[in-house]
C-alpha cells in the first residue's frame, strides 16, 4: 500500500530518447560481465548488462559527457564520450579486476563494524520488489532471519527482544518515531523513510559496533546520498495513496535538493477490499512532507540538511468488556537533521550532525483521553583516522537530550473504560540527557583476517549512572568461499522515562545484555549462491520489573535469549532473486509484570520466510512471499470477579505469557510492468497481500464477565492494490 516515491532512480531506457548508446562490458580474458552498471555521470540515464555483457539505453543528453561503468570486484571506469543528438554510439568497455582487500571477508563491504556476521545489506530495488513489503524498508528487513514484525506493521523486534530495543540511525541522528499509524489499535504501521534516498542500508541483529550506544538488541544504520544522483521527478497514483517526489542537482554538482510529498486516500481502497467503512471514524488518514538540501563548499566537504513532517489520525471500532466505541488515535512528528562532513588530508575523515525531533500521540477511548509528547535533540561527532596501512581508528562522541510529557484523563480502574467510569487527571514531565563516547580499532593484519576491539562509555544525567561497554568482533576467511565470524560484547540501554517516573527516586539501573555470536558463511560467485548460519546467546540482567508490593519499578529483572538464524539466497542480476530465512528463538525474561522468567513478549519460536522475485521479461517482474511462524505469547484471562463499586468484572489473569496465538500464515504476490507513457518512463504495480485470506489473530477480547474469549482478527485480510508511477 505504500509505493510512494519508488523507482525514481531505476534505469530509464524504456522510454524514447534522442540518442542510443550500446555496447558490451567485459572483464579479463574478454569474459562478459553480467550485471555491470553503466550510467552517464550525474544523471539517471543508463542500463545494466545482460548475460552476454550487452547494454543499451537512450538519452537526451548532448555534448561531452562522462560514462561511468562499474561492476562488483572490478575497478570502475570513467570514459568521456561526445553525444550528437540522434547519432548512435557503440562503446565496448573492458574492466580490470580490483585488488581484494580485507573487505572481501566481510558480509558487506561498506564498513567494518562489530557483528558483521549478522549484517544484511539490501538494495532499494529489492525492497520495492519484495511482495508484502509495500515498498517499506522495515517490512523488507523482516524477511531476513532474526527479525519479526509487530502486528504485521513496520516496527521490528529482534531475537526475542522488544521493539524499543531496536535503534534506527539516519545520518548520525536517532529516529525514535519514523512511523505512521504506530501503536494504533488493530492497524499496521508504515515507515516514513523513502528507501530511494539511501546509499547505505545496514541492519545488524546483534554484536554491533561500539559506535552505537543505548540499545540492547539491534541497529538499523541508514546513510543517505550526500548529493542527489541526478535531476528529475516522479508521480505516483495509487488506489490507496498519491505521492510526488523530485530531485535536483546543479550542473556543477555542488548543490542539490530533494522533495517528497504524499497522502493516503483509503476509502476507495477499503470499499474495493470489502472493509466495513462504518468500522472506522475517521477513516485512516496520513500526510507527509519532506526534503533535503545539500551543498559542497569544497571537493572534500558536504553540508546537508534533512526535514520531515508526518501526521496521521484514525478511529477503529473496538468492543471491550466495559466499553464499545471507536478507539481514536493520532500522531504528529517533526524531524530535522543538519550534517557536515569533510576530509582532513588523505587519512582523516570527520562528520558531525545536529538533529531534533518533536513527536506527539493522542488517544481517546471511553473515559481514557491522553496526550503524550516526546522531544529529542542530539549532537554527534565521528572521526575516522588511518593510523597505519592495516590499522584504522574510529572515535566519536554524542550528547542526546530527551523529554517526555504525559497529560490527560485515565481510568481509576484499568478494567473500567466506560464514559462515566471513575477517573483522575494526570500531568507529568520528565527529561534527561545522555553523554556517550567510543573508540574502536579496525585491525587487518592479513587480507583474510580482521579484528575490531572497541569500547564505549555512556552517562545518564537523570539516574546519574555511568556504564562502560567493551566489544569485540573478528572475521577469518579460511577458504576461498568460506568465512567464520564472531562477536562478543556488553550492551546497555537506559529505561524509558515513564519507568523512571514510577520508580524510587529515579534509582533504576541501565538494562544490560551480553551478546555471544558465532557464524559461518559460504558465498559462491559473489552472491549467486549464499548460505549463512549463525548461533547466538544473550544474557540479560537489570531489566525493568514492577514490584508487586509497592507497584514501583525496580531493576530486578533478568533473562536470556538463544537461537539459530539460517539464511539461504540465490540471485542472478536481471533474472531472479530468491531467499529462504529461518530463525529459531528461545527467549525468557522476568520483566515488567512477569515476576518469574516467562516467554518474552516476542518469543517467536520458529519463523520461516520464503521470498522470490523473477523477471518474466525485460519489462515484467513478479514475486511471491510466504511467511509461517509460531504465534506470539500472550497472557490469558481465566475469569472475572464482580466489582459492585464499578458494576464491572475485574479480570483474573493467568501466568504472564502462558498462552500463545495460533500459528501465523501469510502469502503475498505482486506484478510490476515497465512501459512508456507520454514518452516517459512509467511503471504499473498490482499486488495481492494475504492471497489466501488467512484469518491471522491481532488479539483477544472478552465478554462483560470474562467467561467467553473472543478473537480479534487482524484487519490485514486479502487486499488488492493497483498503482501507477510516471517519471518526468
């Protein structure tokens, strides 16, 4: 449902232009290179070679232009050509093999970080082609092992942890609210991040670098293009949404700008798919506006500013034991980031960023009427220095400010939400700061081995607690196509401000996790066949736990998570891409209201995902995704006790997370057709989510006296979607 702004940077050779450029790209011994990229520098005009090394595209550019030819593991080649309008050009290019440095043994060649064995890098094209991902970066990531969706939405949980234990970083800024329809009743969230503006997408499900602090489970590290890749625009008209985006790059390539705007239009989509429109008031509505400005003061420095605004509102009917009405909620987020990066000589590079976010959520359901606000500001500095040929030093520091405000009316008894229920007014404001610093060394004594020791320090101003986290990552390429990787480290995360507000004098310790990871990878023909298996063990302590006597939060919780992730992938450029991911997880915790160690909230024992994308022709692509997983844990209600004061029944709960939802099944398919419309590149998308119309469970509710359990089926039933995109 969210194909906003996609495919802006795809090859545009489908529609008619003035000059045709073609030829072959070969490697050593004149071997054809399949999947080499050819592009006119500073534009989006280009193509990708086929299995014979042949490429062909058309362009309206004229005059002297630089043609850039790249291929993995080969040196890039830049060749100047002179284009005369209407005159065909045939150009054959031969690339030379690049010398392979230590990056060869890493899963991703973009950077060295701890836990590289559990990193998966995916391209924007893979994201938009994954059926069921709806062009959403976070949903695409959940097709890889170790991660799960929250309520079929974009929030991610990793290896039995909670969603708030996953940190998203965008150009040094922390993104705490990059979603619309987040935490809304029986509604799936969507990310506000446009994947086509990203040059780096690295997801680490454990053992990550000392660069990242205040996070227990996983890091999604996103890096945008410093400058736009060309000039152009893209219009999207979908059954459920509309969007417009544009990019601009000056002729001297020293100034660039981007713009994104979009809105949902869900009533026709709901009616086509058989939704009961009367079940919504209001019908879900989301709007978004964003953009960026980039400037290069010099060849080695860049200043970039990013702005994003999003707003949503929704009302969903919910029949609870004490109140039957619409669960109304809405959110609004403003985010900005200013980043400056520059090279200092040939061996030192630094980057610093200043970011700000203002987010608010409001909820109305029965007597419940609350408004929550979160403010965030952060300054960060990172420096990389090549100390010696085989040793790099990374270091940096950050200061982050967080402020939470909560106000409104809440029921005196959680089980009585009726409009005339006893209630009281609340108003609370908490704030804190966190100062962090890190240093790590990337040591590459030989081409087949790397070692990354690191340490970070974090100080929390509210609790006056300081933690030191040592971390280590290693990798060893012991055979041509085989690599062993391992990581070990200590990770801390300070509790949410709401828990400090309900503690004894803010005396909560930072939650701690120790990661132990070991993995093996077999990579044949640079990704044509990839097999990866990884085992892990995580030990938790000082988790937030409610005291049953005082009802205050303490740091008495503990737990563990252990499991195995398996990933098998095969792909051939411009032909097909398919993968199977499997994860086994056993996660137990005493946390929140679970006094004894119980299954964690997202202890998904077995999770299997199959993804396939196939190019039927040069212009038609189809794909399929199938997921099956163990149902998540929940806490059943075993009965009710009548309360004459409120004339309601008070629920009696079983042991925490002692029940499980039924097994989860879902199959999604899509089709994409590339064609020419008004002489411009165009793409049509048709998709069916939940093809088999599985009645997956969102939650349980109960009748008034809790004698009958009632299923709440997810709103994500079988859905048909159609959209059209046009480049201009």
